C-alpha cells in the first residue's frame, strides 16, 4: 500500500494537475479496497491520508467504508441495483438550501459539472444530511470529486454537496434490497431531518503491502503523516486558480518508505500460525438466543418446553474417581466448544438416569465410558433416542442398530491419521488418539450425507459413524477416537506423537464443533465479555509524582485525553454505573483500588529491570485492543515514562473473513511505546524492531535458569514458534515518524497458560518436566512481560551501540530457518537456501549457482508447512 502511496507522492511532487492526480490515484488504488473521500478538511475520516488540499477541501484516502444496512434506503426503480465491475459506488451527502440562499460558483466562466450527468443514482436516504448512493466510472467519479473541490459541482432541488465518499456495498444486503425492490415502489423522498446513518469501516480495513496474516492484534497499523511532513506548492489546477497543497506521504525516497512500511507488520494473532487455524473463540456470528436454539422450526431440534437452560448431560460410567476425572475432561472440552451461558453441563449419575425425568429437558446426551451399560439404563437411553433425542458417544461401548464395536489391539492408544467427512462432504484430516476399537457396519443405513470418519490405513477402519434412529429425528454420532482428551505425554508413547496431536489440536476442535452442530447445538460466537476500566499503574515510586503532574497539565476540562479513535477519561475511582465503550474508557488513577488475578503489579515490578521502558502501565482486564489504548498518548508523554498497555483479554481482534475473535485469558497481551531517533543505527533499520521483539520473547524465557532448553524459536519475520511446528505468539509493529524521531508501538502476544486449542509455554514446561524428570515451575504472564521488556531494552541498546551484528548471533541461535531449503513462488519454482538477514533486516536466500536474493516481508509470506516462500496476493 505504501509503495502506491509513494507513487502518488512522486506524481504530486512533480506538479501533476489535480484532475489527473485524482484520476490516477483512484485508478491505482481502487483494487486495494480503500475508500476515497472528497470533503471539508475538518470532516475527513479518522486515520485518512490527505493527498490533495484546496480552499478548505481535501481529497483523502482511508480504510474501506461499507454500507451494511440498506433497509432504510429508498431504491430508484429506474436503475437496477447492480454495480458494474469497473464502476465505483459512492455516497454523496448534501444539505438542502433554499434557492435564494444557494451559493453560486465563484466565476461564471467556470465549467459547472452536473452531478446527475456523471453518475447513475441507485438509492437515497432522506435526512440531514440527505444521502444518495450512486455509481460512476473511475473517470466520472474523479470528475465529480475535482468539481466538488473546486466548488463547481451542481445538484438539483437546492441540494448543496458536502461530502463524496466511495463505499463498498455488501453482497448480502444488495440481494435483500433487490428482493424488496421487486415488491414495492420506491420513490425519491423530499429531504427532511432524520438521524444520520453511520457508515462503518470494514473489518478488513485498507490492505497494506506487508500483511502476512490478517489475524492481527485487533487493529490495522496506521502510519501517520508526521508533523515535519509539511506541504509544498505544485502546479496550477486544471482550471487555474489558487494553490494546491500536495502532502508528503512519508520519507523523501521510496527506499526509505519501503523500509518504514516493513515495520508495519500485521502477520500475527495470538495462539495461531498462518497454517494453524483460529482459536475456538473465533466464531462467525453472535450467539443465537436459547429460544432460537430450541424452536420447533429448527430441523431435528428438540423443543425445550420448561423454559430452563438446555441441558447437556454427561454419562461417564459408575460412580468412581476415575469416572469423575473423565467427567471433568469431557466437560472441559465441551465448554470450549459451546457457550456455557446458554447450555448447562450436568453429570448424569446412573441412579439419576434411572430415576429422574431427565429426558424431557435434555438437548444432548454424551456417553463417555468403556464400561458396559446396564440393560435397564441402555433401554432408558434408547427410549430417549426414540423420542427424538441426540446422543454423542465418545470412545464408548454404547451402540445400536446392529453396529458393533470390535477391538483391534494394534490401534489401542496409538496416534493415527483420521479422515473426517463433514456434513457438506468436505474432509478434515488430523492426527488422533485411537481407542483401540472400531465400528463394524450393521443393517441400519447411516445418515445419508451424514458425518463419518475412517483411519487412513489399509483397512480404512471406521471410527466415527452418524446413525439415525426412529421416526422423530433421533440420531447419534458415535466415535472411537479420543476427541475428548487433550494432547499430553501421559497418553502417548513418544514426543513425536505428542507433537502430532498438538499440531492437530485445532482440527480436533473443528471436528467436535461439526459433530455438536449436527446434533443441534450452537457452537457460534461466545458472548463478548464486558469491557472493564483501565488502571494507571507505575512500576517505580519515583515516577508516580511526575506522572500525575504531567497528567494534570494535559487532560482537558473534563479530565480526558482524546485521540481520533479513543477518549481516556482519568478518574480517581470507578463506579459500575459509568458506561464503558470502545471509544470512551475510564482510567482509574488510584493505585490502591487496583487488584487483579491476572496481573500482579509486585511481580511485574520485581522483574522489570529497565531504565525507561515499561515504567508506566495501563492495565485492563478486558479491553478492545491494547494497540488503541496508547493512540492518544504516544506523541505526548515524555520518553522516560515508558508507557506500556497490558490486558488480560481483548475483544476486537480480527479473524479470518472479518470474524471477531477473543484472545483468551492466559495470553500475555501488551503494547509497548518506544522512541527511536531517525539518525541512529536502529532508526536507519526500522524493520529490525520486529526481530528484536521476537528475540526478546524467546530470550526472556530461555534465559531463565534451567529453562534454556524450552524449545521456543523465532520464525521470520516476527513470529514465536514451538520448535518449527506451531505458532505460540507474535509481534505487530506500528511506526510513525515525527520530525527526527520514530514513535513506535510494539504489540506482542504469546500464549503462556492457555493450552487449548493449540499450545502454550507452560505446555512446553510440563512436557520438559515429564521427559527430563525435572521440576520447572509454570510461568506467569506478568512475570514474562516484565522480562521481555527488560530484554528488549538491552537489545536496543546493543543495537544502537554496535549495529546489527551485535544481536544477529542471538537471533540465529533461536530462529527456525537454519539450513532450510525452500522454493520461490511455487513448488515448481527455483530452489533456494536461506542465508540469513541482510543489513536492513530482510530475509536473504541463495539460488543454486546464482545470486543472493532479498525477500521482503511486505511481498512474501513464509509458508512453514509447505516449505515455500510465496508472493502475497493482494
């Protein structure tokens, strides 16, 4: 993205005329899904980059804007609501002015551009402002924008344009509106006051060259135009007239821009690699109501007539300590798949199963025992099925319909490859722990198109079957692989088997969720936790008074510090009646009121051994994203205060396809503010910041006495891995140049205590203890964050003093790429060997019999599992 912005800068610098500049900008950038806006200088979107300015009006580029709700718009039936491929959809906002008050163009000789001559209107929404959706070609859209900036755009009926903004129209809403349009007449309504419609930025935002993985820390990096950027005069406009301001978009050369762009990396989300899918908290939609979940309209769904929370009953065999342990295992994995606020998980004891009327209020019966089921209890379970009940068998002896469970000793407690067919006939392949049994087919046909799973061996042993029963929708999914057991060296024979199970852990959850969904449960997005206030804490007593004095001078009359995205309201105490929103968060300054199970300030203080970094803490139990918390403070606070934002959970991370995902408790989540002089060793090599932070995480763990063999590694460009198998965390860097100083936000997240669904540092500690009969203690997030910041400050000092060679030996000690050979472009591309990092921090590879090639993270993504370096697709 920044390369194309450099292109704009060069055009502007050499005096390109405004109309041609706007047209070239739109043509060049429209494929990147950004949004183009012509408006007053005070009305530009947050985070927009100004490309052109004239007479108080600007042309700017910002994150893509979308309209998601078209129900309140009136369609023009004369124009079908279909956007042509090469056209741009846009919204024009206007105000209604009586004809006698209508402003005329400044010169009668100027060419008036009629809005209606340049576009096809699609829909309108009355109100103040009055909004019109239209489509136009690139040339006509540019023509409208330039005419608006030069105050010669004319609209009918006394409308005066105030803003023109390109938008993206969601396919789903287009279809819904087109369906409605066929049933009712839409008319142009007279403008009248109405609450304004909010046009929301898309979750994907503007695509940046340099994106490695769309799962970032919750916010896309924004590189701000620094205060030193200024403007320079250019040539006259198309029509002559006043001066045009062309803004420097960044540094004065494209090479420097490229280096700076590479410090803005969005490749990381916590607990998942490019090739390791999302956490179980990453769901596609909000949770449906319990009433919806149990409504008769849902096919195959039992009706809950009592009004109680739907029950999931777990039968794990006879009453024993072993059975109780099995209950906790099964309950834990189910709680990771469904929302326990909408379902109640009960332990179904044998006596209760025979005595109590549980069948009337049970959405799912889970049977997880190898014990033989008593005949009277078996008949009870079959009666439940005949009434339309749903059963999940987990490595259980329970079966029916002629299906038999037969033993196969060679499979018992071995790791096998399973091929699982989903309801849509797509397949999931994963490593699983076999129970040692398999299913032999009986006379009852399996559910057509139903779930099934078999081993990838010569016999294709059937391990998962989906069996219907009765005429009332009863069905069961029976499994002979241990989907209920988390990976552990206690249940496998070798470290290699443990690695296989851990690598498939997410797919184990995927299979479980598919089964539960098929059996009528909702595995949709869990309820987002409520936001909590921030606490302003200090790691050193001597900095507290200067901090409060600084704060008193910089808050406004309402006690707030505001930025374009967030208002921080500083208060001495917090009461629950105060509303907390993503755009306005209270900050409690009284440290005595602070306590948290997830962050121990004293542990953090004891382990933070820095001169500046990390001294002032903004902590929240739940916050939208730590990156945003420092947005309004990063240019104002003195360097010696060393700001860091830490959270136990965050709610506005981005998952695949625009999904919202939650970072679970157990991740070490932080954003650190550092300042780097432009004319310094690191200031000339900003891409190294991400490498230093990645190394700092690994070194913070492996430099602890006796923890040096915990197999944490660094993956280029900015990931933290367990060996070369799974991502355990990563780094996001957002750099802004102000004058001669880089202001850098370093976002970092890595798994410390959250084992599922991938892996965490304490998993590695536990496995190390088992394999080496050691007694290493589990680690805490607050302890490790303090150590990471301490190590990072030392690495920065060494780098500034001696340059890259002072830190590269440590980087190479921990990175996963030593000696690797990969292919460029595709599996058939040229084979190269990874050499190392160049002087700027980019990856170097050596072609066989050829030259050394530099691979930039802004254009390539290192595919760990396929062993390729692939050009990114924009």
